[in-house]
């Protein structure tokens, strides 16, 4: 039941893009299949983020083998099926690799599937998965020029996770891209209030989505570190 706690340092490093730190992490004991799968997942993210897509695919393949081998009755936390959570990791990694390749259509499809898997998980505290996947899906939709769809995704996440600053920021960006400047400004203010104690920029790591010069300047001025 507690195996999901073991890879927490890896997932924290993944959340903050600490790719070098991930590559220094030792593999978990081989009999801990879920934790081993997360190890491959985070390594795959690191390789994708640094442009080593062949190695990212190898990690994805190792993760898939582990997912298929997890006993169907293994439980994480209080009630979530370990294989289903591992499938969620696979879907996210597949989406991020597609994003790194610039294949936005596949990335959106993979991340949409990851959202469906996450939505089907049993509620637990703390959540069994370490971040709301809608953050990544919304960012990919913005990168693909689908701001209206991104707006809907971020609004959906904010219903489930009220005040999530990354989704507030994403919603503001979506609205601005749609030309809804006044509403965008309201969400920008809410985001800045929620993020005021942070020492890093909030933008999710879209491998081909670059902020425009205005956003870069604002990020540089407002979020030191």
C-alpha cells in the first residue's frame, strides 16, 4: 500500500524540472514494480526534456513492460489499482515525448487519455498522482493554438483544484490568446496573488512552446530565481 511513497523525491524533481537530479537517482529494488516504473517514467521525462528522444523511448518501453507485469490486484494507497496508476504514467510520458517531437496532435491525444485515466482514479489523500494532468494538456493546447479548448481544460481543473496557481496562469494565458483581455487580467491578478511567495516561474515545460517577449519579461521581473 505504501510503495507509492518511495518515489516521491523523483516526482518532486520531475515537478520542478530537476532533470540532472533525476538522472542521479538510483533504481529502486527490483521487486518494487510500481516504484521502478516511476523511476523509468521520470528518466523518460528527463531525456525528453533534454532532447534525447531515443533514450526517452527506451525508458517508455521499460515502463510499459513493468506496467503489464504489475499484478492486477496490487493496490496503492488505500484503494487505487497500481497498474492503472502506472498506465497514467505511461500516458503522460507518451504525451511529453510527442510534445518534444513537435507532434502536437499526438501529444494532445495522449495527454487527453491521461486525463481520462486520472479522472477514473479513486479519490485519496494525498492524491495518488502527483500533479493535475490538465495542466500539461492545457499547455499543449495553447502551444497548438487551441486557446478555446485550453480555456475549457483549465476551467475544469479549477473546479477540481480551486485556486491551483498553474491553472490560473494557464487560464489567463488562454483568455489573453482569445482576446478576452479584461477577464484575462482578472485571472492574472488571482494567479499573482496565489503565486506571490514562489521563487520560480510557473510555466509548464512545453518543449516547443516559447513565451512571447512580454511574458518572458514579466516572468523575469516577477519571479526571481
